[in-house]
C-alpha cells in the first residue's frame, strides 16, 4: 500500500515538474516573440483609428505645426512657425467646446488669422511690410526688391559721373564737313554710278537749310597716299560756296569725283582710311581746305565688302574725335551690305562705328535714290540739334539750361543721334548747357 502511494507521489511530482518546465518555455518563447513584434511595430506608422487619426500629431500644442512633426495646431500656422489653426481652433486644447473654436479670435491661421494682422503664415504674410522679398510679403510697401517700391533699382557696381556739354547758338549758317569713304574695289562700279546719279536728292536739304558745308573724298585703298589728287580736288570744289556760285558745275564735279575707280586694293580698310585722312586734314592740311574745328564732322562709308582695318574700333574712333572739343560732333554713317557677304556678314565694324557715334545705317542693296534722300535729310537736320559728347546713362535725368536758366520743356532728346533738339531755337549767341550722367569706365 505504501509502495503504491509512493509511486503515485513520484508520478504526480514528475508531472508537476514537467508541466512547470513547459510553461516556462512557453513564456520564454512568448517573451521573445513579443520583443520582436515590438521592434517591428516601431518601424511601422501608427494604425489609423479614425478620420482625425491618420497621423496622430500632438494637437493643440502649437510647438511645430505644419512641418510634419506637429501639424494642425496653430501656434505657428502658414510658414512652418505657426501654421494651421490658431491657438485653439476646432481642436487642440479646447476643440469643439466653444471656447475658441470657429469664433474668429484665433481660428485657421495662427496668431491672429482672419483679422488681417498676420494671416496666412510667415512673419507678416499677405499684409506685411514688404511683399515679394520674403521678409514681409504681401502688402506692397517694398515690392520687388524690398528697398524702393516701384522704382528701378540702380545696377550694383555702376558708378556714375557728371558730364556737362556747352554750346553757343550760332548767328549764321551751321557748319557741316563731310568725308565720303568709297570702296574702289572691282565690284563697286554700279554703286559708284548710283551715288553720282542720285546725289541731287542728297544735297537738296543742304540747300534749303543754307548749310555751310565742305566735302572730301577718299577710297578704302590705304596702300595709296591718304591725300590723293582726287581728294585735294574734292576739298577745293565740293563746298557750299562753289555750289552757290554755280550749282550745275558743282553737281558735275561731284559726279565725276565720286567715281573713284575700281582698281583699288582688294583688302578694303575704310575705317583706317578715314582715320588717316582725319589726322592729315586737321593737323597739317592746306589752310583753306582744312575741316573746321567747330563743324559737325560726318563720315560716310560706302562699301559692299567688310572693313579689314587692323585696329580696334575704339582706337580708330579716338583718332577721329580727338580733334573736336565735343566728341558728339563726329557722326559715322554707313551704306554697306547688311544682308550677306563672303565673310559671313562681317560688315558689323562699319555698322558698329555708326552706332557708337549716333549715325545711321543703310543697305547698299536698297534703292540709292531713297537711301541718299534719307541720309541727306538726317544729316541736314543736325543743323538744328546740339550733340552730346557721351551717351547719357539715364535720359530722363538730362537737364538743359539756356543762359543759366533751366528749361523744363521746349526741347527733346534724340537717342538715335544723341542730340538735343529745341522746338524753337534759342536766340543767336545764347549759351546752352546740357547736364547729364554717364557710366564711369
């Protein structure tokens, strides 16, 4: 009997131990499983519990709404600082209780949404002090650059200097000296003939305005002496006095002299030729043939080929203007091939010289009658204009004085030829002063 009881006791004890071991193992496995699940859950987004819980941010605290950390609370709505709702709109500390929701005190924007103080976000967006620069967007006080609203800002790094040009209104005829620089290469026969046949329409306005003029003729062939027999004869015979004395003879002389021939050197250097002529005629030319210091100096380039002068345009131009007290008295006009050419259309040097001096450009392929008529009118009109020595930086700030008195009206500025034109010319002997600013080089 005792033996059976002992056996039963031992079996019961073994069962208890075995059962306890299984429970401990099951608990250990469950603990490991739960640990892995916790780590896995940490890597997953929170499971949505309702419409307002898609991502569960700390609502109503306002610390960092609108950036994904704490959206939708309103302390800093709209710019990342205070986006979204206000202090307590529709949620947060007192949502839906009537204290602050939907009442307009602080709903929907941040600090003071809906009242215009700071709506929409940002420091002062949509009402701020200076829209468009990011600091104070939205109100127009300083739009565009934040410094001066509605005003073109001065370019950074631009230094301006004052310029003053003086003129004395002449009592008598305006003086204009003209140098014709004609291409004498093999392809220019027709163009020279057109110049001769249509010269009468060029000179008409000179006659009507009683302009005191002198003319000289040179070629683009700089292998010759600058002052050839043709040049000397043109300076002697092509003057306003000769035309007034005998217009028919004057016209025949021009038609003959302008046909400079077609045997010139094929490397045309018209700009160099004008420089060499200028240095000679102003420096040591014959007294009665010299061009005048106080006259407009007009250079007319006529060529169907590119200029191949060797120096930079600025260097050539300096040689043309150094003889004048006012560089604006020098104007270059071009009748050249603007459409095509063997050198890829490199007629830009003649055209650029015209642009640099406020002259005009015409195409040598156009009707010569119309070209010369327009050119003559443009040059003759200079008689009523006063040139500026440099190009103004801001034409709206030009100041014109006559005998020391500022003229607010009665004059206009012509940007194409860089001159001042009076509606009614001041009286003879009047001192005219033009003040303006240029960019310092």
